[in-house]
């Protein structure tokens, strides 16, 4: 059998180490009061990565089993793009709503 419990423990320890190192370099997500009232923060805490995976699946149209085969860099690049796209659309909608008022 390839791998085994020893390999799994090493893998999980490496994931924890990498996540903790990168977590220090990432800005903390700040939710607006409206987002908190809507439940975005509790959804993120409850579902964690699964929530992110479902989001990428919905936005990309690619099945989650295929997404899980992506290299980490490709997943990160897709998430970065979707985040920028969401930010840009939010700003655009704010600008347009001010024009209509």
C-alpha cells in the first residue's frame, strides 16, 4: 500500500505548517455589518474550505472533483481572480447606483 498513516500524518502536518505561515501574510477578512447580519461570517466559520470549494464550482462551472485535482497554485489563481472580479463588480454597482439616485 502506498502512503499509509505515516505519510498522511506528514501531509497533514505540512498543510498545517503552510497554512499557518501564509495566514500570517494574509489580511484578515473584515465583514461589514450587513454581511454579518446576512450570515457570511458564520457561514465561513461553519463550512470553511468546503464553502470556498462550492463557490469555485458554482462560479467556474467545473465539477468539484475536477477542481480538487488542480495544483494549489491554479486554485489560488482562480480564487484571486474571482475575488477581484467580485470586488470590481461591487464597486461598479455602487457607482451605478449613485448615478441612478
